[in-house]
């Protein structure tokens, strides 16, 4: 039986020189790097969110007669606490033409104290005054976290019924197609 081999020549040199001790001390000094978590700036403004809609956003809805028009509903919220939301319902826009109509100019959704705003807004468009005398209509809901700007633009500039009064405002838009012949 042979004796187990002793430390190799390199190992003996490292032990004598103290390098091995230095390497082991250095390895103990490595600090783990952790991620730095930061809250977003308090002044950041985020866009409102349409949580759900009836009918589904982008749907083509056909009403067989003027008395069977569905109600269009959006449930909305905003990540910014304290924002007041404004919902505007428009028919047959863009562009702004003789057929364009406001179905609801500014439906406010006010937050409870210290809470994020959330709520429903609905319209049921009809042929009597609400919609133009055409067979197909685009229904649009504009949800904004600032008031709308209803000032007339300079002559020759198209009218934007979705424009906000403050440039830092955010908005989100949903549209549907309503097949309803309102020819009288």
C-alpha cells in the first residue's frame, strides 16, 4: 500500500508564500450587487385606461331599427390618484363634417378622496337629433385626464374635437361602427 501523495509542488509554494491566504481573503470581500428600486417621479402623468367596454371596442354593431339601438358603455380608470376624468362621446368623427355630432360633450368622473378615479359612462345614440341622416356611423369615446379644448383653431386648420386644454394631458380613444339607417 502506498501513502497518499502529498501536496503538489505548486500547492506547497502557494502555502509558503501566503498567496492562498490572500486569495481566500479577497474572495470574502466580494459584495453582491442588488437592484436599486425607485418609485416613479410623483409628477409623472399616465394615460387613462379603458378597463372594459360594451359592446367590445372595434365592434361593428347593427341595429335593425331606431328603437333597437344598443347602449355603448366604457368602464374607465386612471393610475394617477386625484385625476378627474372626462369622457366625450362623438358620432361620425374624424373628420369634423356636417354629420359630426356630440353625443355627450363632457361626462366627468371624479375620484373619491385619495383614490384613483373610476366609473362608467354610457350613451344610447338615436336617430332623433343624435345621429346624422346616413346609414353608418362611427361612435367614439374619448377618455381624458384633463378638460377638452373647444376653442376654434385658426382658419384652414382642421377641428380636433379630442384636443385637450393642457398639453400634459393624456387621453385614450375607443371606436365602434354602428349600422343604423337614420334616413328620414
